[in-house]
C-alpha cells in the first residue's frame, strides 16, 4: 500500500475466484429463468430476470456477511476473505442489474419522467401493506455503490483504515434495507411460503454466525490488570505460545499479538495497517509476521514492513524471565 497502486493486483487465485463467481452467477440465472419459464409460462423474460437477479444479489449479500464470522470460526474460510471485496462488487452489480430491469419495466415506459416516477409514484409511507418498498431497495443500492466505488486500496489509504472500515460497515445498513425491501415487496405478493422461509433462514444464519464469532472473540478482550507506568506485566509461559504464531492479549484497551519465533519473543499491535486485520491470527513466514487476511508482512522485532514498503505497526518491549513472558504495556 505504501509503494504504488494498480487497478487490480491480479493473480491466479483472484482470476480463478472471479471466474468461479461469474460462472455460478450465470448458472444460477440460467436455472432460475428456465425453471421459472416452466412453472410460470405466462411470466415475461424481463420479470424472470428481475426476480432472478434480485434473489441472486440477496444470496450473494448473505455470503458476503457470512465470510467474516466463518473465518473467525474456521481458518479454512480465509481464502474467501482474501477476495471478499470482489464478491462485494459482484453483489452490487447483481443488485444494480436487478434495479435497472425493474426501473425500466415499472417506471420508464410511461409519460412521467422515470426518476420522478420512482420517487413519487407511491408515497404511502403510512401503510405497511402499500409501503414504497422500491425506495428501500434504492437506498440499499446507493450504499452498495459507495462501498464498491471505494473498495480499491487507493481509497483505503486515502481515507485511512479506520474511516474506510466504518464506511464499509454500512453493509449492515444495506442488508437491513434489502430485507425490508424484500419483506414489504416480494413477500407481500408471494403466496408460496418458500421465499419467506429462505429469507428467514438466511437472516437467522447470518445472525447466528455473528453471535458465535462474537463469543469466540470475547476471550482475547478480557483485559489484564495494568501495573504502574513503565512496569512489566506477566503474560504466560513461553511454551504456551506456538512456534511462529502468537498469543493475543488485551492491555490498555489495545489487542497485542505476542509471537514466539526462533528462540525469541516479540510483541506488536494486533491491528494490520491494511484493513485492520488480526495479525495475531497470522503466522511468521520468511521471518515476517504475515497477516492472515491479505498477506501484508511486518518484521517482528521492529514492526516495519520489509523494503521497499514503509508501513509500520507499534511494537512492545518484552522479556523472558524464568520461562515466563513479560511485556511492557506501553508501546514503543
């Protein structure tokens, strides 16, 4: 991040990932349209595409929201996290296509300006049965557009990781708007309970995964009692830290990753400079702490990225006394 920017840092994994996502999306639309044409022969292709793209975007949004907690629960899902921004942009494109087909079919064929028609054709905000659900979908789409437009590392660096992260946490607001859009729209006219069951299952699954991940995250956040300024605090025995991996502790309101490597112990901030990733969940590769999210690296002793990169994380002074790890909770 500190050296240069490229449009997309393509590699074989990213190309494969995008091809798989595109293939699954088009396959889903083909199956959905084919089954819809058989089950509902009177439905137009435009209607089938609106429904297919809408359900596709909804499924993809659930997948985006599930990746984070799944990675907390099982490291085997980390490759999905590595390319999550690609899936997020694809989700926006599916939602945009859904919105454009709906916009053309319901608002672009009359005498009124289509944008004015979208905003004013239904103003029954006081009615649950006739609520203008399309406006909720529009609001969600604008949030997803903002996230897709700022997904590049240029914006991550320009806005700073904390601001960028807060901006992209709006995905939860978008999710709420999308579920309200579905609940007040499609579910009101759908006679079959299948769609309602799928939507409810998706919401419960995402909620359950987040609660399970939060429970896992509670342990590192149990803060140890701090000593007087400048004093060291005892953490654990050296052998309790896996070789080339870390133990994460909470001191002074900050998570610290304490690594054991090559007979030494080093402590750094747990927060990666790239996307605030958890360095303590990574491992030391080629002598560098490697973030499990996107592979950003730091020298354990100095917290500096290897040349030519200039990113740096705070470090903490450590000592080993009688096989016990001691740490100064004040960062260097």
